[in-house]
C-alpha cells in the first residue's frame, strides 16, 4: 500500500493509527484525540457523542467515562461500540468498530490520578446523563464532594475506562475529485489475523 507517500503502509493497524494521531497532534488546533463515539440503546436507536481517546494500545483503543452515563449503560448492554476520528487539517479519518470491555484496574486509577483536581471532583459530583435542576445544583454538589473527599479523591467506583478491541479499522484519506483512498482491516474475531482490502471511495 504505497498511496499518498506511504501513509497507509505497515503491518500493524494500531501502529498506523498511532502514527496518524501523532501527526495530527502537530497540526490540529484542538483535541486531536477527539472521537465521535457511537453506541445503540435498547431499541437499537443510535447515540453519538464526542469523547477523548486516551490511549492507542497494541490491541485496542481506550477512553474513560462514567459507567452510569448513557454511553456506559449502552456499552455494557451491547458489549459493542464504534467511533470515527476525523482530522480536517490532514483530510484523514479512522473508523473503528469492535467489542468493548472495561478498564477498571490500576490503569484506570493511574489515569484518574493524572487528571486535574477539579476534574477528579467533577467525576464524583456529576450524575452524568441524568436530569439536572440547575447549574447551581451542580456547583453545590461539587462543593459537597470537595468537603467529603478533599484534595486526594480516589477514583469513583462508577468511573473508569472502556477498551474497544476492533474487528474492523478503516483508514481514509481525501483524494482529488473525491477519489478517496480507503483501506479496511477486518477480522471475524479478535483472535484472528487481519485481512486488508482497498475500498471504492
């Protein structure tokens, strides 16, 4: 795969994804690691929202959230999710679909501890996706959890990571006259080897 200065080259899709993200971090003005995360509810109705991807591992993609949020409950019910990561500056995107597991151990603890104190307290205060009477009520809840947990709050039991282990990864790059370049890596199970195919634009 030698198209577009070998940007698609490589035997490991996770390494290609890391390479693209590193390049985007040098040119995107904000949140190069933002992804549009897609889940479905119990009726099969899609839900999409922006979250920040925190790590591209050797076999998966990790982000963090409140497990009791809409995305958390939908992921836990289906065990599946997808996302797209798009960079306007590079005219590229990566699409991922796969199975999801929780990251609820030391790795989640370490990431939580790396966040600002305000963000850590906010994770305790926010009942994410639930109705809120007013912003003042949220501020009051933050004050309450600050008194309770102080300057070193532990990670809330309902907050942690999700790891998407992909069954499909598509790399897309803009082409002249809408003749885009698309390569998809697919496998039927997470234990199988990848097959790689070029797709029509």
